[in-house]
């Protein structure tokens, strides 16, 4: 996976609560088994009408918004456990999703695919939306090492929690297999030490 340490960028607001995984990536697009092409179908039924025309008032279709950060309403990623939701968000170009609450399974899927879910307080989420309303080119900084998200213009910030293991993986660009490989020397040394201890015990 791509390494993630710090990201400073503009953001796309999606001020909608209870966004479920079927809205993120509709079920009819789940036949594929690899990640290619999922980005173009992100929020498909919200981005396009029944005739396939872009919905003008949907934020992802508005040129005034851009960036690798999606700021969404409370309870993001609820519903089914499909990993494809994280695939679609990542393939579209998002590296960070901010909300005041994430469904646990979605959060795990996101972290496993190099997408950082940043959970903030409801009050700070309101601050983020307000900052974009004041200036759609507002910049935000997400500092994974220090676990902090900041509004650049005002300097207001808030810390966020993340599993220590997943944080290590994101910073180093590791998936679970990469992490185990990185510990191979330590594993070998441990095994050698255990073998030596067993042999010493037998000799005694």
C-alpha cells in the first residue's frame, strides 16, 4: 500500500447522515472481484439520475469542491460489510474520510485498504463543514503520526484515535503480510532463542 504520514488538501463535503455501503457502492456493481473500475461507480445513484445525467447539486459533481478528503455526516459506512465501499472511495481518489462516527466493519475495511477514517466529535465536524461553507477552497491537514486534523485558516484542530497496529501499517505502507515480513528477522531470532533454550533444558 501507499505510505500515509501527512496530507494537506482541500475537501469535498457530503453533509448527509447514515450513509450506508449500498449508497457508497450499489450492490449491482459487486460482481467484480478486483478493485479496477470501482471509483467510477462511487455514489452512482446519487451522482447520476435515471437517465445517466450528473445530478448538479450533488457535491461530488460540483467543480467548486475537490480534494483527497471526504467530509461526511454522522454514521458513515453503516449497513452491509462489503469491502467494495472502501475500494470505491480509494479508487475515486479519496485518502481520508472524516465523520463523527464510522461503522466498525467499514472502518476496518478502510484501514485494510489504505483509506484513513478520521473520527471527530460532532462539534468539530460542524466546524469542518462551516469552514468549507465559508471557503470551498479551505485546506485541511491530517497528521497521522500525531493523530491530529487541523483547519488551516483558523488553526483549530482535534485529535483522533486509531488502532496502533493499523497506524504502523499505514505509515509504512504495509498490509498484514508486509507487516509480518518486516518482522521476519525478529521472528527468526525468537525461534532460534527458543530452540537454544529447549536444547539447554534437555542437556540439563
